[in-house]
C-alpha cells in the first residue's frame, strides 16, 4: 500500500515536470518566431500576434528618439506598474482628453469571455499549479499516515519542497522569460505559486498539526512568506497572485487537524488578504483585489461556521479587512479616494465617469463587513457591545479618518444603518443585553441605575457631532452631512423606544430627559450652523427640525393622548413661527410631517374610537387644540411663499373642523338617547361627514402633485367609499321614512337630527365643490348633484316631520292634506328662488332648472293634489299655482328679453 502511494505521488509530481519539459523543448523555435514578429512590428506595421495587435510606434516621440527596448516594455519591474495607477484589466492608457471616459468594471462580459477562452487554451497551467500545490500538502499528510518521518522532518520536507518550486520558477523566469511572448509563459507563475502554497501549508502544519511552533512564530513565518509572495507577484504576474491567494486561503482547510483555539487563523487570513491587496495596488489588475476579498470573506465564514466560539474574532477581522480594503488600494494610510461616489452611478449620464476602482472596492468591503456585523446575533451582552462598538468605530472612522476621501462619503451609510439595526433587533428579539436591562429592578428595586440606554444615546450623539464636524469640511455635500447629524441621534433614540421601551424600566421622565438632551444638542448645532452660514439657512433649518422632533418625541413619552396631540400641534405652530421669523423654507417639511402625524392621531391612533368615549375636556383639547394650531400656523405662513405648506394646513383645518363639530354633535345626541344611537340616521350622517371631509381634504391636496399623488388618490377613494357607505345606511336602513323601529327623530321641527343626517353632509359636499377649484369637472358635477339630492331629501323629510311628528314619520301613516300642500308650496318657492338666482347671475342653466322645478310642481298639482286635496285647500292650491305661474311666466319673458341679443320691438308697432 505504501508503494502504491509513493507511485501515485511520483505520478502527480511527474505531470507538471513533463509539461515543463515539452514546453521548454520548443522554446528556441518559438523565440525565433517571436523575434521575427517584433522586428516586423518595429517597422511601423501592426502585426496580429495571437489575436492581439502589435504596439504601434509612439507618435508623440521625436523621430530620432531611441526606441524603448522591447523587453523593458513587456516586463515591468516590481516598482513600476504595468499600467497607470487606476487602470484596470484590459485597459490601455488613455490620453488626458478622454480622461472622463467611463472605466470598465471588473466583472464584464468580454472579460468573462476572455477568461473562459484563456482557460480553454491554457487549462494545463491551472492543473499543473493545482497538482504541485497538492503534492506539497499531501507530502505532509503522507508523513502523518505512514509515520516514516518525524513531525519536524515532515514540516521541513514541505518547506524544502515549496522553496524548490519557487527556485524553479525563478530560474525559468530569468532564463526564458515569463511574458506572453515567451515560450515559457505562465510556467514561472505556476511553480512559484505552488511553492507559496506549499510554504503556507508547511507553517500551518507546524502549528496546527504538530504544535511545533507557537502562534507568534507561525504568524511571523506566514508574514515572511506573504512578503516573499508580494515580491514574486510583482515580477511574475496575475497568475502567480491568483494561484498563491487561492492556495493560501484553502491551505488551512486542506491541511486539516484541530486546534483548541483556531482564532489565530483570522490573523493568517488577514495577512494573506494584505498580500493580495498589496500585489494588486502596484500591478493594478483589479480582479486580483476582488479575488482577495472574496477569498478572505469566504475563508473566515467557513472558519466561524466550524468554530462558532470565534465569532468575536470574526467580527473584528471583518472590520480590519474592510479598513484594509480602504487603505491598501489607495496606497495611503489616510484615505484619499477622489472622483465620483458609487451612489452617483444611479444619477450617471452618458459620458460621465465611473467611480474609481479603489472606491468601488472599498464600498463593497465596507458594505459586506457592516452586513456581517449587523446580522450577527450576539448571545451575550459583551457580544452586543462588541457589535455596537465596531459599527460605531467604522462609522466614526469613515467620518473623521476618511474626511479627505470625497468618494467614500456614501459608504458611511452602511455601518451607520447597521448600528441602528443592531440596537433595534437586539431589543425586539430579546437579546441577553435587553433581558438584563429589562430585569434591572425586577428583583432588586434598589439596584443601580442602568446606564445602557444612556451610553447608547451618548454614542448616537457622538456620531451626530462627528457628522456636523464633517459638514464644516465639505462644500457640495455640507447640507447632506448636516442632515445626517440632525437625523442619527434621534433615529437611535427611536430605535431604543421601539425595541427596548426604556420608559418601562427607568421611567417616563428620565427617558424623556434623554430626548430633551438630544434636542438641546440640536439647538446648539443650529446656532453654530446659523452663525457660520449667514443667509444660507439650510443647515440651521435641518438642526432646528431635529430639535423640534426631539421635543415632540419627549412629549410622546410623558404626555397623555390628548396632551400629546395638542403638543404636536404646538410644534407645528413653532415650526411656522420659526419659518416666518428666520425664513427657513425647510420648516415646511416639518409642517407636512406634523399634519400627517396629527391626522393619523385624530383618525386612527388614538383615533375616533377614543374620541367617542374620552372625557369632553380631553376631546376639546385634542381636536380643538389641533384645529387652533392649524389655523394659527396657516396665519403665520400667509406672508410667505409656502404654497404647499399652506395648502396642507388649509385642508387639514377644514377636515379637522368637520371632525371636531361632528364628534361634538355625536356626543351631544348620544347623551339624549338611551340606546341604538350608533345605528341611527344622525350617527351615520355624522360618520359620513367625517369620512367625506377627510376624502375632500385629500382631493384638496391633489394640487401638490409629486410622487405621493397616487397615495393621496388612494386615501381619497378609501375615505370617500367609507363616507358613501355611511350615507347610504342613513338613507336606507336608518331612514325613519322607510324603516319601522329605527331611531326616532330628535329635536323640534327644522332644527333636529334630520338636518344632522342629511343637510350637514349636503352642506359639506357643497362647500367642497365651492372651495376646491382643482376638482375634476366630472367629480364636481357628481358632487353637486349629490348635494342637491341630499337637500331635497332633507326638505321632504323635514316637511313630513313638521306635520306628522316623530311618531308619524313612516310611510305607512299616509300623507295629510296640509303636508301635501306644503310640498307644492316648497316646489314653487324653490323654482322662484332659482329664477331669482338666474337673474342675479345671468345663468341660463339655472333658469332652465327653475322651469324644471316649476314643471314638477305643476305635474304634482294636477296629478296628485287635485285627487288628494279637498275643500278650500284644493282651491287655494290651484289659486296659488295659477298666480305663481303667471308671475313666473312674466319673469321668464322679462329674463329672455333682457338677455336676448336683439333689441325689443317698439311699443307703437
């Protein structure tokens, strides 16, 4: 069996040696052909070699200039990059005139196709490198399985074999070359890359399998190997770098073995990552850096899966890897990334440059590390704090340390958002940190004050201060950083409120003091920004908005429902007052948000259900205070050009007034009845008023336009359907004329619940048609017709109630003669009124409507009244009809002559 293993090992070693022999054997012939092609290219012609054009003569040089040696151009040294800094795979140097041309990305279709083509033609190089690397690793494993060599000898054999491969690669490179024009192309990289992998495997075996050396010695050895690989990579090219990286990341998993503390492997992976990034920062292949990060993140993920106890080291490693991806490609300990941000790609126009590759690499690494930390679940309180501190450190580093890197500004969003998510998720899901915080006073009421939420709020304030400082350093994005400063600390406090509910542990007032402290910080920032900016009030306005929001947040914590609603209305008034005093247009944003928030509180939470049962003073405070706040804010904004804010406040005032009056009427009428009030005609009518008022408020806001237009339309449709449904119930099931046993009409004639149920909705619809000028024509016509129909229904029911009383409203009681005669007189009065209005307004349409009403009255008299009336009432009915028709006929004739374009005929003709 041992002989068979030895034979297999010899075969594996013989495969690459055979390939080398066959290729080198043809080197002389290939070299002669290459030299001939280069001579032809030097004559000025572009000769196609292996599918690529030979380089043209440099037209920018003098005619008598000495040409650069071919070998110097083909093989760049370690301190001279193969292409300009910032260039990528497949790119050629571009003249300054085309510097704005978009640069190619790493993963591009033509590059993937080129890689596939290269692998099809040169697959044996990859197989050779793989077999050599595995030979070195299996050499160690063979010694373990057979026991032929001592542990030290096994490691020494692996190291010697790796060194032999590297020496062989150097000999090939120096003697025959390693560029694509050489017959030994890629072979030096194959041998040297396999040698590096073998050296890494030998050091790992010495530490992980045999414990011959300590972790410090192992790290020192791997650093030396990485430095050697860095130098070799500069000379040999991308293939060596790729082979070395893949093998180095895979070596710990191929060597095997076990360790009680494998956390030191994270340092090993970080060293290998620095090796790959260091090679690529000089040669600028770009895809080597991508391969390095993919390997580094993948290897660490596999390690933490195998050893979950190393999750803390994994998080620290992720941050270090992200920071390495920031500094190494930029070749500076302080980030200096210029150009465009990655987020600007979404606003990119044709011809605009792409972000530089180091910017994209840092963007992806920071995003990946932030996601790893944010999605990590901490089993202990220490783990929670580690995640919080790492994300905060990344955020502060990108704000302060990378303040000179304009292109990395948007990258700060990832760790900042991750910090907010960690705080929220660990509170909602009940982490160990949350459980300890929540149980602070459960067993020991005299326990010390828990400073957890205080420290988190202080951390959020620190990030906001850092963002404000960054705002002073920027020019184009100063307002963006000011917005971040105004947003982060309150956002972190809101995450604590949602997930941790600190008021339940430390009390409402101490927790509200945290919000007030944030508000005080924002006031200070607003003062600093105002002092620095002068007439430009944008940054000061953003900080002021944050201060108002913090004040509202504190009110939410300590105040009752009614007091909170009133306090929010006060903040809207304060925003309008600040806008009027200091001319702060961004205050309109707070006005919009305040209107929406107050509308939600008045309708949904605590909403209408609370308003029907709450004490009357609280109802008046909530709805009346909100109405007064809207009106006062609207008055303050009248001199300013704030059309959107004024439109929002006006529509909100109208709808709030309708809600307030409807609720007051509803509660008063409920106090007069014993039961069944919720299904009465007047209750349904009031509900219709409430929902229709909200619907028309949304219609009024259609003038704002914008991306929320569909939302407003949807809300108007929903509110309108609810109002129509309530009104339909009042007209059918709750109508005292149609149904027996419904709630009776309450109140004296005319002024009773019939007016509440039918006339009030008609008046609301009529006012909406009158006030909302932007209402579509079809909606205006439908609404006007509905208002007139409701008025007619109310008038008919009111006349019946006048003559029949509440007990005789149902149709089964018949119609009395005075009631029938009153209907006729009402029609005549309405017709006369329409005629009068037609004269006053010169409206031909209204005059025709009056004629239609009179025609209806005539039809009623001859078809109904003659048979239903008797005695003097019939006489007076016909007499009144005749006199009214005579007078109206004269008015009609006079109106036609007055509005006719022709002059009337003379009286003497």
